[in-house]
């Protein structure tokens, strides 16, 4: 069901079932399509990933390496392997155990794999206690908040601001509604062959949510805008936006 401009709570049990199905299909669709949700268009997943990495990596590193990275929604380890040469430590969080296993395997083949660790996290309950405040100079969260109701999304944003050290940088990528807030409530996707629930906030309300968390934790928005050029977008009602914030 598609719901426009109404604030209804999404069902976290449906989210759990969705990611269980993504985990089961990991080998079938591959580690990149599994997290970028382009099961029918693997070439688009590769193009999107390449564009995001080429666009965002220089902004993340920016002379600040070696980095202490917290990657929330780390998936199968795409950012972990990308930042291999630039990290002194990396902690990846994800809800899907199969994704975490894939990420561990990918980083296990790198030089000094002991720099990388991975934890299971249910963000509807907030960040794990093991993720200490002020421990990271770089935070990444890509495509996560759409699976959280508003109060929980705000709590996670505030917690991330607290985990980020002074002088640190945060990168967020989030799909947002172009014209309106769109909630998919137990919606079946033909492309993914699965049912899921998610919230696509419009840009104004997402920016307002981000501003509340930023004001509470000393974050300053440095950049926001659409991430992909038009040729890499294939959704009529949503677009992927990116946000970069620094902690004063």
C-alpha cells in the first residue's frame, strides 16, 4: 500500500522479514545488487556505486586520513573495501547477518584486516552500547533512515552526532520523495520479489529532521543535493540525496 503525506508507523517485523529475504538471496543477486536493490539491473548498481564512490570518497578523506570510521548500514562491505588505504579503524553495523558475513570475508582479504570489525545492530532500538561516544572522526550512513519511524530516525541521528568526534565528518545518503512524503506499507516490489515497508520523507521534512539532530550535537551542514545524475535514477517518485555535515 502507498500512503502519501500521512505519518503512519511502519512495521519493523516486515522490515526484519525483508532483510532476511535479502540475506537468503545474497548469493543469487551478488553483494552489490543485494544492497543497492537493483536485482534486475546489475549494470545500474555498478554505475551507481562507482559514481557514489568517485564523488564522495574525496570529500570523506579530504586530507584527514587515516580515519576512524563508523559505517551504519555497512551492508556487504562496499565502503570498508573502498576506504582500505585510508582507515586506521573501521566499525560496520548492519541488521542483516548474511551481509555482515560477506563484509567480514571481503575485509579478511585486505592488508591488516584487524582494523575492521562488524556488529549486528537493530537501529529501531538505537545504536549499540559498544559504539562509544566521540570514538569516530568519520560516520557513513547510506540508505538506512527510510526503514525507521520518525522518532527512531531522530534518535539515531542524534546518537551519530554524539559518536562523532569534534572536527569529524558525517556522510548521509537517503532516498527522498520528490513531491510528497511516501510511505510504502507492506508493499510488494516486483523488482525485488519481496514485500517491504519504508518511509520516503520529502526533502523539506528530512532537512528539518536533520537540523534538529544537528542543533543538538553541534553538526553543521556543509553540502546537500541529489547524488546521481538523471541517467542513474530509475524511480519516478524518489531520488537519492546526499548530505555532508561537519562537527564543530
